[in-house]
């Protein structure tokens, strides 16, 4: 299946996988790499040094700057803000932009801000409006400003309290970094 690009979007990249949809008023620069089966919503901007995996959803109003890496099956909520320069100055550019990685199956809630250089681990869940200032371990839930560790999440999207219990009182344990039911 071919890529579906809305005619109001300006897409310079030829590195876009099959079955990816790019909605209205998006701008994607020429060296960006976007995988298959992605959904790039209205009014998204993607710079050159960006790599986006397969089955990624990027909601409206997101800008993805140089140095951002988004792995497979990631959800980026509306108006999420990424940064790529820890000391920004007008017309002064670093030799290389700081790398930020969003690992597979992670989700970032609407209006969150992600500071340059962090890694958000696999399956991690960032709540809406959070400000992420440091690395986020896999299978954890974070929210607030600054974002704080508030719990855990399983591969099946069961949110757990800090004591590794779900809303019904079922207990889990950490197996390496992944919560598993007892």
C-alpha cells in the first residue's frame, strides 16, 4: 500500500514507509526517515535529522526537531513539545544537536515537554502536561512538572501503583524492569 499525503502538506522526504498517512498542513524535510503504518496528524513539522519507526502516531501540533529518535509503536499526543538544544541562542547553533530517544511502545500525553538528551524507556507512560527533565525507565508512569515517578505499567497497559498493585488489588513484581502478575 502506498503512502497517503494530503495535498496541503509539504513533504520533501522520500524515506517514508508504506501505508503511512500524513494529514493536512504538515512539513517534513528531505532527510527525515519515517516508517510504515504511521499516522502523522494535522500541522506536524519534522526536521531533517529525525528517525521515526513503524506504527507511530503523532497527533496534531507537534514539532520534531533534529536529533529526535522515535522507535516503533510510540504514541505522541497533541502539542507535545520536544527540545534539542540545552543552551539555545538565536542564530548560534551547536555543532550537533542533542539526541533524544523515545523507545518502543512509549506514550507521551498531550502538552508534555521533553527536554533534550533524555531517553524515555519502553512502554513508559508520560501523563498529559508533564515536563520530562531526565531519563525515564521502562514500564514506568510519570507525570507532573517536573515529571515524577508515580507508578508502573504492564505490557497489557495495566497501570500499577508504586506498590505494584493494580486498581483491583492484584499484586505484581518487577522481573528485571517489567512488572509481571504474581
